[in-house]
């Protein structure tokens, strides 16, 4: 395997993560300055923003003829989000679930994962199916905004502390707005540039190792693009301040399918190809992981340390199968 391919991949991943962070912070600050409630910013804009790497990778992968990498990345990322990152948080410290919106999020997360499997049965996610997924995201977002009004005062305060805009004078406020607009535009540019490098590097690595692009998408690309969620959740666990992080983690898993994969499919007339192994193995497992969350979350409204360890163990077994059996 050429060292240059690895360096291109790593450089692309680092560029994507920097760009995504600029887009995320810039858009969140702009929304706050425009008067959007902090909890809405956290549950929608931030959830979509943390999925920006997946969108950049998805569109770039399909445009370069490796659509299997795009679908594999989404399936792998969602498995990592739910089983490993959320499970690790609970394994370190039992995870109480206080967000009212989770009553909406979990059924939608399960439903979107199941619909993705059904749409993929013919081996292609069509442009029309992508549009349907994106329309589902709009409906979900409207329902989420309405549901967020019922959150407790403590929850509102936690999101407010995380995402409120800083108080500034009018002149400073204008400058702050322009600065964040520059962050957003610069972040988009970096994300697109990094996605091109990452996909080029990933495709070369796959060819060198003799594995499919889907396997690369399910493993190193998924793990790399989920780095922001992992770091955020671990830091929140250490501080025992996890409602914001967990809400965004579950929201990202939903938007990954409805927005990211929806827009990726809608952008191409031929749609996105789904490889047989991803259709038969990874997408059903991702749907199963989402479905398991319902009884776990409903039991005492928390994820115990034991359940967290089981989640992490399940992901590590899945990863081992990918690397040692399917690769």
C-alpha cells in the first residue's frame, strides 16, 4: 500500500473535520443571533452539522463512481454512534435519559433505518427515494421543534448554556455575524476539499488491500467521520453533562439517513448503488441496533453500565467480523 494514499486519506479526514467544525460553530452562532432557540439549534442544526463530513464524503464518493462507500459510511457511522459511542458513555457512567424528545427520536430512528433497508432491496437508492427521505427529514424536524417546547426548564437551560449567542453591542454583533459567515463558507470549502482527498485515499487503500469500498466506508471512514461525536460525548460523560451530547448523537443518526443519504441520492439521477453485502448484512444490523434502543431506553429511562458494555461489545464483534471475515 502506497504511503501517499494513507497520507492523502489522513489529510483529507483532518481537513473535513476542521471544515465541519467551522460550519457547525458558525451556523450555530448565526442561528442564535437570528433568535433561534438554543434547544432547537442543538437538536437540529448541530445534529445536521456533525453529519457534514458524511454528506461531503457521500456526494464525492458517488460522483467518483464509488457509491458503495457512501452507503457503507452511513451504515457504519450509525452503528458506531449507537453501539460504540453511546454504549461507551453508559459503560463509563450509567446514562439517564432526560430528553422528552427521545420519545420521538427513537421511533423515527428505527423507522428511518427500516425504510432504508426497504428502499435498498433492489440494489439502488433512487433519486426519488432520496427525495422521499429528505421530505421525511423536514416532517421530522417540524415535529421535533414542536416536541422541544415540552422539554423541562433544566433541559432548556442546558442547551441555552451550550448554544446561546454571546451578548454584544450592535457594531460588534455585525462583525461577529460576518466572522461566522466567513467560518461557514470557509468550512464548506475545506469540507469539500477534504472529502475529495479522503475518497481518493480510501479508494486507493481499498484497491491496495483487495477489499471493497463498502468495507472501507464501514470501518476507517465511518470511524474517522464520527470523531467529533466521540470526543464530544466522552467529554460530556466526564463532566456528567450528557443530555446535549446524547440528543445530538441520536439526532445525527436520524439525519444521516434522512438528510445526508437523502440529499446524496437526490443529487444523482442514477441514484446510489448498494452492494449486496451491505444490503444483506450491514443495513439490517444497523436497523436492529436502532430497534434494540427502544426497550433499553424505555426500561427505567436509562442505559445501565451493563447495557453499555453489551453495546460496546456488540460493536467490537461487528468490527472484528468486518476486518477478519469479510475483508
